């Protein structure tokens, strides 16, 4: 049975981060793809593709891209029949990142950088809508893609994007190693969180009160960051089946949980598909 995605899913949320009394960055939270998984009672009644748009002094930075316009035009080729059946995406033009950015009054051509958590089709589908942007990615993720990993949809980057590959070395941040800032923006960091894919990363953004960490698919459900972690059984099964390295994913998820539960933590952690984070919860 196919279920409709609830219309109450939030579309746009924005908040402004401040530091030292001056506005540094404005962060917009975007839903760039509503999903209603098959068998919602054991997976989730509704899921989202949670992206971020960052307004900075040097232009716009997009964190993940959700589903793009070409995915909607060519879903069988770019999204696969299995994804269409299992995830049942809404495929709404209004939910693409390029449409969201226009709705905020911005020119999509002002997106100069895209930081990808990884290259799965529901995260990288929109990069072809921003052909002039530089795509920031962990080198291990790019190597898995060029090596022919079948989980990736090469049609999504057939336009020949400009890649900026982040090396497996760097600084330490909140207990995580090999962290790199985006060039020209020390307030946005690529944080390696491998396991779900070979080069999966999180993206950390400095806010007035600390940091916002978009952890991509390092976890799928807000209850996985609780002291006694859990998730809907179907979602937990899908997570295990889709992991490149389950042990490494569990290790990094445990580190995220420790960070989230620390009484003095100044890091708010969100994931890509749990709609509770679009509502400002958890």
C-alpha cells in the first residue's frame, strides 16, 4: 500500500547565528525531498531530506542537496525503481534545493560551495542544479565513486562538477580527527564520520551559542542519540544493510551520542532524514 506524505511536514525554517554581537552566518533549514517509506509502521511514517543553506559574507553554502530537478524529470534512471518503491519520494519541484533557494529570495547562482555528507542519491541529486558550485567531499567518498561502487548514481554528476577533495588528515574537533574547514570559511567544517559510506562526513557550522553539526546518515533517528539508543525496527535494519562498514558506523554513532549527551556540550546534532529536526525538536 502506498501512503501519502503528510502535508504538515515543514518546508522552510531559518535562524540566524550571532557571535560577538555581529551577524556572521544565517542558517536556513530546508526539506529538499519528502519521503514516505514502504511499511511506515516499522520504518517511519514520514522522512525528509534535510539540507542547510548558509548565508555568509562570501556567498551561499549548501549542505547536501536532496533530490534535484533532473531526478524529478528522470526518476527511473537517476533514482532507481527500488528507491522509488521503497522510499516513495514526493517528487515535488517546490522541494528541490534550487526552488527553496529562490523562495528565500536568493539567486541559485550565488551558491558557490556545496558540502556533501556523502554521494548517496538522496543527498547528491541536486548538485547538477548548481553547475558552477565547488563540491566539497571526503577523498575516500570520491575514490569509492570513481572505483565503481554500485550504490552511487553516476548520472547525478555527469555534468562534470568541480570537486574539492578533503584529505584524510587535518585538525582535531570535539574529539573527531582529520577535520577540515571549507576554504575561506573557518566557521564551516567537514568532519569525517565514516561507516555509512566509505567517506561519509558531517558538516559543522559555528553558531552564536556553539555549533550545529549536520551528521548526514551517521544516524537515522533521534532516539539513537539517547542514553538507551533505539530506532524503529525497519529503519534499524535498513541502516545495517546500507552501511559500508557497520562497525565503524556504530563507533562514530556512539561518539556522536557521547557528544550529544555531554552536560556541557555546545553542539546541536541533527541527521538527514528524521523530520523531528526540521521542527526544531530533539
